[in-house]
């Protein structure tokens, strides 16, 4: 126990007013814990100065580590806690210690106190046995139930604790929320930046989750980047969780990686569902998220189950469908201001063995979410290259084919190497293969994409900025990205109460593109009136149902054979 002098010295220590981090203990809480440690015979209390020299230890500390001198205690303590003290991630964590009577698990609260200049002044450790065990095997059970990286419950531990909680509260009427969080593209982050960087993200995430939870919340790391939290309704505050996720993002923000975090939420009016069913529904909500926003929440809805089953079918059959040639390219014509055919866009369709055609909006978002879209895109590019080779000695030899590059493609492959490799493999003129890159793809990584575009242009490929005007940084992007073509988003042609404003914007974009040495393509042209208006503005190329919907290669070649340069094609 402290004598008066010791308590006086500690009164000065903890009375020093300084700034604490978001996850640190407050001064009042620290005082309370110290007073509790001083009075308790069960709590271990050790304190060190800025050079990690022991300044105080209570009797329990000497008993716990079975030493009699301060030097020995200092050495044994830092031998035990060394891995945590060098790169401390938590203000509170659990750790196993092998005592004379067997392994025990201790809850450790650490507070580092700094001067007003930010220099370390003292480190205080309060240690409590959190899993008492007369058999000395508490450490074994602890390791079975906890994640060694974050110190949180692992999947087994989380399910076990939630199941015990559920059994106690089955008849309660209060609602509960199960939340599962996800770091978008975490596997890719690990591949690019290494496991050490990925581990730091996971440890920071675990530390912040632990610091913000209530005493009756249950939380853990299920696997990889998936963290789960079970909270009673009285503790659930979406704004707080939104702030928590933003705090995680801010702690890890760096030039290396911008994180996008997502959360699936399942609300239960009773605790009748078993743990696996709760997690399944929260995961379905999580997997329903298509937004590219930095922070996104999705709440489970029964319709999501049907959608999840459909998406599972798409992912399950994708590889075999690709291998069996079920994905085909359909071509939609593009015409010049004389309404003469000059090229087409390749659009993918999934045509099953029974001739059922699955539209792209039924499978492309699923493949994007499942990180499979790059496989499909590379396949489509190759089909387009093969067709251009076949056209080299036919009446279609002057036509080009434009293909789409997804934002995800640049994350999973070297687009430059794949595209240039196809041009060499099939001996095609690069200018006949137009590459459509969306604003979203460009704005994700402007420097990298800009460099890739310059290299492709130098090799003779035509670069188009697709869906121009659908994003938020269009004009700024044009300043830095030297593309050949601006493809104007069809949204400008849709009927609305703002048609006059749309025409003004269209006219300005077309004029600006010409000043920048870029040609323009407008998609979604459906009426002769739209064509006439666009033509008067100086648009170069037109695409839409006025000329044709996307059709199979056979129908395209049959319809436009020998007429595409001599007649209008309407």
C-alpha cells in the first residue's frame, strides 16, 4: 500500500494537466483508477518515468512477478510487456502471464502522461486478473477466444459470448443491433502495401472500437478485416458509429492509402435468432453496399436475402460461363455528323445455353463487388481485338471498336500491358481500339491513370473520357488528363424541367472540347430533334437508339455490310 509520501508524489503526477487523445483515459478516470489501485490488494500498480525507470510499485506488483528488488521488477516487467510498450496501440488490453501457479490472463490499463510540450513524463500501468482460474489454464482458454493481433474476441469468442448473452436475454423485449464492419479492398491493400501496413490498420481499428464501446456491448474481430459489434438499442447511435468509422479513417489516413469503410447492420426485435443467423443477415446488408463513398451503412431488409441468393448464383457460375463462351459482345453503332457509320461500342451480354440473355445491370455490379470484373473486361477486350483482326480485310476495315475500362481494372491488373499485349498478339492498328475510361476511374488515382493514358496515347490508342459530366470533378480533370475524346453523359438528354440549362451546358462542353483539341461523342441520342440540336452545337459523333440498340456481331455485320459509308443508316 502507498504511504503518505508515495501518495503525495502520485498526487502531483496525476494532477498534471495535459492533453489526452480521443482513446486515452480522462484525468478523472485515471485518478479514480489510481485511488482504487492504492486501496486494493488485488490490483497491481507500477509506474515509470520518461526513461522507463521504475518510480513506484505496490506490494501486489512484487508478489505477481515474484521478485524482491526494484531492478528485478523493472527487468521482469518489460520482458513481459515489451512487445506492447514499443509500439503501444491500446490504452487497455489483455495479456497472458505465466505465473508460478500456471498461466493467468490480466487486464492492463496503461496511461502515458505528457508535458504541455508533448514530451513523455510518466507511464502508469494498472493490472488486474481478468480471468481467474485455480487450474492455471486461463491463458489457454483466453487464446482460444481472443484474436492475438487486436486483443479482441475472435470469431469463436464472439459467438460464444453472444450466445451466452442471448440465452440470458431471450425473453427480453428490447431490440438489439448486430453490426459488421468491412474495410473495402483490404486484401488489395495488403497486396500493395504489405502485411505490416495491413496489420496496423486492423490494430488501430480494434483499439478505436474498444475505446468507444459501452460496458454491455460485445465486440470482436471475426476474420480478416471483419469486425462485429452487438449492442442493445439503448446504446445504438448511428451518428456515433459514423464518427467511429471516420475516426478510424483519420487515424490511418496516409499518402499510401485512402480507406473506405462500410458497415452492415441487422436489427433484432428479440434475441431469438442464433448467432450465425445474425451474422449472416448483417453480412448480407454489408454485401449489398455498392456505393463508393468513404463511409457507408446498410440496414438489412428481407429483400436483400433474395438479392444475395441471385448474386451468389452469378458468382458461382461466372468462371464456367466465361470458359464456355457465354459472354458475348454486342455492338452499338456510332455515326458522324453526316450520320455515316464510323465505329461502334462493344457492350457485354451474358447469353446462356438456353438463349436467355442476361442484361449487364444484372451481373456487372455483382462482378465489380466480387472483384471479378477485371476478368470479364480483359475477356471483352480480347473479343474486340479478335473482331478488329477479322475486319482488317473486309468492308469494315475502317471501323473502330471502343471498349470500357472499369475503375476496378487498374487495381487488379496492369491495363497498359494487357491492352498493348492484345494489339501485338492480334496485329491490330491501335487507333482502331478506342479505350473508354470513366471519370470515377480517373479520379480514384489521377496521377497513375494520367501516366497510363499518356503511354497508351503514345502507342496510338484513342482515349475517351466516358460519362463526362456525371462526376463532381469533370472540369478539373480535363485540365490534367489529355484524352482524345469526351463522351458526354446521356443524362443531359433526358427530359426534365431543366432542359434549357442542359442545352446550355451541352453547348459549352462541346465548345470547350473543341478548344482543347478533343472530339465529342454524345450517347443516348433517341430522336431526330436531339441529333439536329447536337449537330448545330458541333457534336462530332452520335450513339443511341435513334440508330440502333446494341446488337449481336452477326446482326451488326448483316445490317451494315456495304452501306455504312454510302448511305444514312437510320
